[in-house]
C-alpha cells in the first residue's frame, strides 16, 4: 500500500511540474508578446504589429529552425522572399533559386507576436483588439509545442465562401 501511495504521489508531483512549466511558458509568451516595457511596435504606416525587443532564441541555425518548427522548406522560401526585394533587373530567376546560398546560416527567433485587428480593416467596434500568434517549438521531451494558424489574403480578390446565408 505504501509503495502504491508513493507512486501516486510521484505521478501527482509530475503533473504539477508539467502544469507549472506550462504556466511559466505562458507567462514568458505574454511577456514576449507585449505585456511589458520590452515590447515596441514595428515602425511603419500603422502596421499594428508588436514584438518583443529581444528575440526568444538567439543565433539559431537554419537547420535547427527547420527541424524545430516543422518547416523543411524554410530556407528556400526565405530566399524566395528576399529575392523579391531585389531590383527587378537583378532578381534571380525562380528556376535557379534552389542553387542560391544565403550569406548567413543563423537567425534569431521570436516565438510570439501580436497584431491589431483594427489596422487590418476589422474595425467593427470602438475597442482596440489584438490577436496573438505563437510559434513555440517543444522544449524537452514532455514540452508542449504551440503553433498558431494565420490566414493571409494575398490579394484584394479574396472571397468568403460557405458560411453565409444566401
């Protein structure tokens, strides 16, 4: 009986530790995303995007980012994105982008950002609302990973389908 009671206490303590660790991670996420003085708005014409001044993970290798965040084609899409900023006469043809190497192999990573819905055209009421996006990989064996979903309209021709009465 004593052995069984001890086993139950160990399981209860492990559950407590997991809950405590996730609470600390949630507090860290809130702090990163803007609950303190470390947060600043990105500069620009009313962008309404808020990130912490300091990244959560400094100097992460591109390979590590791809593995931890489950995005195997991150490097390719980063090259594609950066290529778009080049002068049109200097852009690398898309067929040759897979052979391009980035001049760096490490990036700093933020796990949380907030954005204002009002600056995106969702100003349906008088109050300012913010959404939070998480991209937090698992830490340790039993860690909880969180990846937020973001829907992005690539053009003004995006349409809503389905859930409307006709």
